[in-house]
C-alpha cells in the first residue's frame, strides 16, 4: 500500500529549525502524535511541502496575525490546485471573524443568530449614537451578546438585556473599544459585534449545545454538552447536568443524521474542510453559532465536565458505552486521531 504524505504548516512550523517535529505542532492535541504514529503504514509526516499529498494549516486563530496569514498564503499558493489543503488560509477570516461567518451563513440561508457589526473606531468617535443602536438591537431581540468578533472562550463578551441601563451599555462598549484597539494593531479585521441570544429548545432548565466535527465532507464525530447557565464551558457540567448529558448523547446520532447535509454545508460555505461546528436546536432545526477549525479544549484533553462528572463516566464506562458510544469514542484520543489521519489518507488516495 502506498503511503500518503502530510505536511503541517502554521505560525512557526515550516519556518523555524524545529519545523519537522510533530511535537512542535501548533495547538497539538493530546495523543494526536501517537495517533499519527499508529497509522504510519498509511500516512506519514513529510519534511517538504513539495512532496506532500496533503497540507494541514495549523493556526490558533485568536493568536494569529494578519502578517502570519499573508506569509502562509504565499507558501500555499503554488499548491492550491494540486494538493489537498486542509483549512486553507484563504478562508481564514470567514471563520475567525464571527460577523463574517454569520454574514456568509445568512447569504446561503443557513440559520444563525441575528447580528450587527460595529466598527470600533466609528463607535469611539460617536459613543452616544452607537449606544442608541445597541439599545435598538436589544429592544428588537430581548437579550444579546455584545462582544469582540474574533476572541474565543467567552473573552470580550457581555450579556445584555432590556433591563441593562444606558450607562452599563456605555461602560461595556468602551471596554470593548479598548480591546479592539489593542487587537487592531495585528488583526485589522477586528470589530465589535452584537449577536442575538438564542435560548435552545428544551423542556428543562438547561441550555444544550451540539458540536459536530467535520473532516473533508464527512462527519467525523459529535457530542452534546449542557448546563443551567446562559454562557458555559464543558468544565461547567456537574452531576446535576449528568442525566441531561446522557439523554442528549443518546439521541444526538438521530439529530446529526437528520441534519447532516445542512451541517456539512455550514462548514463548506466558509471554505473549511476540518473543524468543529456548534449549534442549538430550536423548533427541531439547528441554529448555527460558530465554527472552530482547531478544537482542543478540556474535552479533548481530560474529558467531559468537572472532576466528579469525569469520575462517573469512567466508573460507569461498561454500562454507558453502549448508550453513548460517541462519548467514549471521542475520549479514546489515540484511536480518535488514528482514525482522523486514516480519513485524510483515504481522501488523498481514493
């Protein structure tokens, strides 16, 4: 069997003396290198872009500057028509800037929240008018997020509603203007954006978030997380969320299968072919929220939920693995990345 070759490129690899070593990949995930070694009879890392069959762009968007993107773009240009490029930097701003993401989705009739982009420089020059625009958007949508358009992990984000005073709006707006001015030095597409708050459809006091991982036009994996908080992370799940978590992950395969074409399309219209796409369910249909090209949070490192939550899943693996196989498959990190690289190889050789 002919082995395919993969080349990794990011902000550092491909430029420095350590560019050949998988251990120095940007945003390397736990057990990822072991997974690649497991399938080395099919796919191997190459030292030379010209000899590769596939090129995987590895950047952490929130830390990547315009200059670095331009540099990677130049290196990819000769190979775009002849090699498989995973998450080409030509589509970088489509997912890095949330307002661009929503704009593309709206144009393609893919359901997503209402949004309103705000230029931080214009806002700084006319605070009063900008605050009035924000108030109007709140009045229309009831509850909204005021945030920067290219930060992750709920940084630079405030939740506003009709009870929020004009003074509070002004203070939060000024905070975001200052954040944007800092980022604008290296990332010119930085803006402030208002995003409609959408409460997921649930008969309990939980907010349910679905995450599906896409690879080269296929569904690679999926899971759902939940918590009784408006803004939450995987680590916020505790034993009170456990039953709901299990319930969601028992039924998620049917949801993904039902909406698979729409989920894949939401990724492809951004120009991306690898990443995690997140959505809520309302009225039985997905409302898309975000695309993350380089997942690597807590679930990808130590598991789901807090310590007690993780302990329960571990102790009850035998009982639960048949009910929620998607969770235990994701937690088998070495095998998970082995399958990921096998799929890249298959795509390059089929």
